[in-house]
């Protein structure tokens, strides 16, 4: 079945105007999709801007309260979560899963965890996986990881140790980027305000994709980085210091001054303003563990001179 045909049938579904033959056709299409290989699933991942529409429809349909078979619900949830057709129109069946309240539902149960400045938080997820969240980071996830996949939405920086489950992939969503694994450990850094996205693998194998393509398959100590909406850059790291922040250490490894300023903001709760575009692009490496914010800037100034002004509300950096 081609994309235009899928679109036509899905457009008709919420209006309940499908014929029995069309309903059977749509069911057959879903069954064939459900049997697709992992890479084929990845080619159909949805765009970020449609996610709110998807979940708002799930909520709206769940509020109707008509009981359906749980297997049917999970099947259509998988379609909603994974399939991107040419028109990017998505729908889900009228039903409710057994984890929703019995007498109607206002929203899909989610957990929202935000980390304040100066803190690192460790959290065990519903499947037994563990995440460490760096200061200033935020995750949102389904309370019980219901459905055919384990979805986590991340803003900031997180280190994940994922419990293996070959039948239920673990996906970290960061804007239009997704990191997909079955069971491994890796870091994801998604700093939307400074246009940095980065995945580094500690153990196992990870697939990274955007809304339309698979960008890379990464093995241990491999990294994929994207900055300023540029092209993906693949590199190799020498050790696992990229997770040192989970134990309170502060290493910088060829990171831009712009990113280091963000990390200092989150660690010390102080706004850092760099008033020079060229300074923002400078890269530094070194160990800033245990230093105050002033000591950290003093060390960085030894590598490349710049001026620092400490104000009550912010720290200003200029050439």
C-alpha cells in the first residue's frame, strides 16, 4: 500500500467512514508494518512538530471511554508512534489502555522531572533502566512505559543505562532527533538554546536519526555531534570521562566556550553572557573539578585571554 492510500484511509478513520473492506485493508497494512525490521521502523519515525497532535488525539479518544481490546490499542499506538507518511497525518483508535483511569481521563499519565542548578539527579525508570540527569536538564516519560516502545523526552544532558528488552526499543527524543537502543549505556546532550546535539556511547550499540533519516549507528566510545544545524560529525573519544559529571567531576573535552558557559551556568546557578561571537566558538579541554566559577574562568583565561566582569545578575565575557 503506498503512502497516498495510507493517508486516504487514515483521514477517513476518525470520521468512521471506512467501509469494512477499507478497515480490513488498514488492518493488513498495520500488521505488515508491525513485522518490519528495525531499520525499516526507523525510516518512518515522526517529526517533532506532530507529536503534540498525536498525543492530544490519544487523549481525546481515550476520554470517550469505549472499551477495546488492549492488543488493538497497543497496535494502533505503535502506528501513531512510529509511522510517518507523506502528509504526516496520524490517528489512533478509540479505546483506552488498562493503565488509564476507569472513569475517563484528562491526560496520559506522565512523569516530568526537572533538575535545579547545582544538582545531578539519578532516577530509576519504569523498566528498571537508570538515568542520571545533569543540572538544568528535564525529562518526560510515560509513567509505566506502556506500548510497544519506551519513550523518554530529554532537554539538557542525560546518561542512560538501559535495561535490555529486544522486543521493546528504548527511544530518547530530543527535538527532531531520536536515539534508539535495545539495551546499552550512552549519553545524550540536547542543548536547544545553543543548538548542540550529541550522543556518545559507553557500551553497546546506538542508532541516531532525525525526522527522516538514520544518521549513524554508534559503537562504544563513538560520538555523533551536530552544532548550529550543521552536518553530523562522527568522532571517537579516548575514555569515558564524558560521564564524569554523574559523580560531580567537571571535565571539558574540546568543548566550545559557549557550551562550557552553559555548564557553568547550570553548576553555579549564575547567568553567563559571552559578548563576542568568536569567543563563543573557542574550544577548551581540561579539568575544572572542584573550582569556583571565578577559578574556572581564571584557568580558561590562561589558555585564551578574555575579560570577565562579575555583576550581581550575570557574568559578562568579552574580548
